[in-house]
C-alpha cells in the first residue's frame, strides 16, 4: 500500500512538473510572438551596458509623445550595418541617448538623416547608446574600428556626461598606470548576478517578473536651482568650476584624448560634437519636463560655460569641434526641436542637427587645431 502511494505521488509530481514546464514553454513562445517588450539594457563586463543584439523592442512615452518600435542589429546598435560588398566611406557616430534617438524612427535619427546632408557616398553608423559617456565610448571603440574602419568618427558630448564620467571611472577596473580598462556592470560582480543576467538575456518570462539586471540610473536627478546650484553636485553650467567639476572635465578629456589618439593612429579624422540641452536653447523648450531635473518651468540656462570649456580643451589637444548651441538658439521655432516632456530631439531636431553637422563636414577644411562653431 505504501509503495502504491509512493508511485501515485511520484507520477502525480511528474505530471505537475511537466504541466508547469509546458506552460512555461508556451508562455515564453507567446511572449516572444505576441508581445513587444520595452527596450532592454543588458549589463556588460567591459563597457558597462549595451542593447541586445538582433532584437526589437518598444520605446514609449508615458505622456504620449512617442511610441516607437526599435530594432537593434547584431552589435546591439540602431540602424543597418554595411555588408561585405559595401564600399562606401563610413562615418561612425559615438554618443548617448541623444544619438541613439529611441524616440524617433530609424530614418528620423540624426544618423539616419546625416547621409542626406553630406557630400560623397557615405554610410553613417549609429553607435549611440543611452547612458554612455566618453569612457564607455572609448572602451567600445576598438571593436567598432576593427568592424567598420571609418574615415571619420563623430563623438557627441552632452552636459550630463561630466558627472556620468566620474561615476563610471569610480567603478572601473584600472591597470597599474591608472588607465581604466573596463567598467563592468556591478551585477556581474557575483555568481548570482551573472546567472540572473543570463536568464534575463534569454528568457522573456524572466524579464517579465525580474528587473534585477536592468540598467539603473547612473546619476540621480539632482534638484537644481540654476541661479544657485549646490556645490556638492557636478553642474555643467557653473560660472567657476568646483574641484570635483575640474576633475570631471579632466576625466572626460582624458577619454576624448585617448579616442583621438586611437583614431589618429589609424588615420581616422575625429570631430567632437557638442549637443545642447533644451534648457540652454530657449525659455520655452522642454518646458514641462524641466522639473525632472529640478528646474522650474520658467528657468532658462543662459550660461555657456559648458561649451566654452569644451571648446577650450578641444583646442588644446587639436581636436576639431562643432558647437550646435548657436544654431539651435537661432532656430525660428526651437520648441519644435525637442520633445516637451522627454527632452530629447524630435525628428525635426535630429534633422536640424544633421543639417548643421553636414554643413561643417562639407565646408570646414581648416586647421583641426582651431575648432569652430557651426553657425
């Protein structure tokens, strides 16, 4: 009798286990076929985070400003990759979320529209990833140069890169010469975290119930009064840098200098692109979203110290630079360039930036040690 009960329990447990397994398999298939997930961020052992390769996700605004279906290529980047028979010249664009431009279609991104604004037969490669600063761009650059062999590398710099650069360098792994060789995501520092990462990468069901390996905010949104910014935060528009801000500038241009040397050794032209935030462009730009960063809806940052410092340091290392701020401020309808709540470029903002950068690349033939603004 005891043996019979044992068999019943065994086969009952087996059936329940099989039922659960079948349910999980069907659920996984159903999620993959019928559900478009939000865009994923995967942890990385060298450049902190990336996007999933050969994958499609959804990037949606809670305020209804956009709802995009976004695809990533085999490198986890936006846009199509040139084939082996593609003999066009290549421009590689490094940057953060402003360049990745998940808010608009692939054709409407800065990179998607730059091809139409330059002379010659060029293929534009979008290597922008949200949350990147120059140190992560530098760490990923060798594989991108090897993959594409571009003639020009554009490096987009946004004001919040200053603070992000310091944070990444603090968690980075440096060699004996203090050169950062990797910025591993903290979740990869334990066996449990690595297992979670594998599950997160491969199972839609796991992603549905777990957010443990999603990219966390690197830099918190500081509550900032632009008329009196606190001294304990990195404020990119301050009149007179604090010691920590000087450290941030030094860190950013250490990375930019290494990017420049790496490219020059390969005969590649490097151009720095200064991307202006909406609160610098007009009082009415990004009006409903300013409070996310602590600004009041009527605050307008008149300071241009970020651009001036970047251009000064670029000149010191003979790095070409394009400052988009003057052109954006002169635009007849600057509110059309940025999403009012989200703060990233609209399709028109991406197009206007592509137009101005295209003008620079077509017309500027001067000494690379003398950066010019784009206006």
